[in-house]
C-alpha cells in the first residue's frame, strides 16, 4: 500500500517520468514479442519497417498527457498500418491503444470525443478487414462469424474505456470546481472577517473621538474658567474644578468600556450602557456648566426608536455641541428634535461666527466626518453649513422605519 501510494505521488508530481517508465516497459515487451515472431517465421515486411511501426505505436505514449489527441491519432495510424500489413504483434499494441483512448478521454480538448470515436472506428475496421477480407488469416471456422465476434469483443473493450475516461474527466472537473469554490469561500470569509475588524475599529475610533473630544473639551474650558476666576471668585473656581473632576471620571469610564471591547468581545456592554437620548438632559447640563446655553425643543410624539439610531442621534448632538463650544465662539445653541412619521430629524444651530466658505460643505474636520459617518451608518442624511440667520447649522435625518 505504501509503495503504491509513493508511486502515485511520484506520478502526480512527475507525470513524464511515470509515462516514460510505462513506455519503456511496453516497448521492451513489444520488441521482444516481435523478435519471437520473427524467429518462428519471416515477417511480411522488412524488419526495420516493422520495428519503426511498433515504435510509432508505443513511444509517443511518453507525451500522452501533454498532447493526448495527437498521440492517439499517431498510435491509431500506426496500429491500422500494422493490421493492414499483418505484422504479428498486437498483444502489446492493444494495451497502447487502450491507454491512448483513455488518456484522450481524460486529458483531451473539446474535440476529444470526436477523435476517440474516429480512432476506435478505424481500429475496429482495420481488425475486421484483416480477419474477414484480407485473406491473410486462415481460419477453420466461418470467417464472417469470427470477424463479427471479434468486432463485438473489441468494441466491448474500447468503448467502456472511452466511457470510463469521460467519467473520470467529469469527476476531476467537479473536484477542481469544488476546490476552487472552497478556496473562493475561504477568501471571502477572510475578507469579510477583515472588513468586520476594520468596521469595528472605525466604530471604536469614532466612539473614542466623540467621548474624549467632548469630555476633554469641557475640561479644558472649565480649567480656563477656573484659572481666570480663581483669585476673585474661588467658589466658581471650585465649581469648575468639580466639573473637571466629573468629566474626567466620565471620560475614564467611557474609555474603560471601549477598551474592554478590545480586550474581550464577551465584555461588550458590560461596563456601562451605550449612551442614548435619555442622557441628553445631562449632556445639556454639562454644556451649560461649560458656558454654552443650550435649548432643547422636541416636536412630535416621543416613542421608542432603534438602538443604533438612538446612539447615533446622541453622538451627533454631542459632537455638534462640542464643536460649538470649541470652535464657534457661540453663547447659545438650539437642538430641535422632531419625531416625524418614519424619520428622526435633528436640527442643531448656534449663534456663533459660522464658517467662511460656502455653506454646502461636503466635508470638514474629524468631528463633521464622524457625524456624517454615523448618519450613513443608519442610512440617514447629513448636512452641515452656515445657518440662514448666521451661526452654524447641522441637519440630520435618521430613518426609524414604519410607524407602529
């Protein structure tokens, strides 16, 4: 068993070596058989011609997997010629024909079946001619009956070999297709896993930016306010320091939660719940303590909304107010939340200096990019630019699905 497996591995890795050994063995047997016939009776043709035809019948098998159809045609022509000339060596020749037909059926091109059919018909025809019509064979029985019997026997030999070769070819093609499909699925799985990792990193980076930018901005503004009033109004300075302490603890808690997601996926949502519009009142209080007056207006009937929409809405409002606090030079901001039929509409404005460029901006800093991405994440719409009455304005539409 081990020897057979080793030979099979060698044949699959080095097909020319295996075919070369097979050809050498068959050629040795054929020439030995031809020499034995020659010793019993003179050959009907010159020995050199007989040896040449036998060589053409066997030696091309070395390339049976490289040029299968051409090799079958050469072997068939040589075999038919041997039959017509009545050269007495057909035992090994029959083996070479079987191998050539099988190889063409397995490895041949688009016209392999046509070539196999023609060659099998030519071989059977030459054998029938030699037995029935040539007069070279003297038989004590009915010549036609013997020829018909021989024709059927050879048909039962060559045709199943042809069919088996085609069956093996189809099996090999199906195996190859299955292998390619498996490899494709593996590549797609790896690509999906890679994309999932990238998407998760982007989401965590977005949350880190939103959380840290908000809390650090509040701490920076409160620290500046404490420094300015420390000597004259120490109570206000203490209040600002208290807000800094609270914001720092919240930032650390949020950072701890996000880092927990990176450490172990089983810890998702374990540390603190995801923020939502339920925390909007606290966000507004933090902003007002930082010096930004925020007014919240709610239109429509409040109702339960999808978790991802709730999170995106809160983060967009948080980032918008943080940007207003940091960059707009504003003292007041208005947050309008409209619970439309199938849409949550956010309209956030301030009384700051707005932007110098055209209001219909396509992109902005990381904060604007993050807000746009959060809107896109839930198939929403995002717009940011100068407001009609000055200041900066952000409009977001987040789909809620059908109203129940």
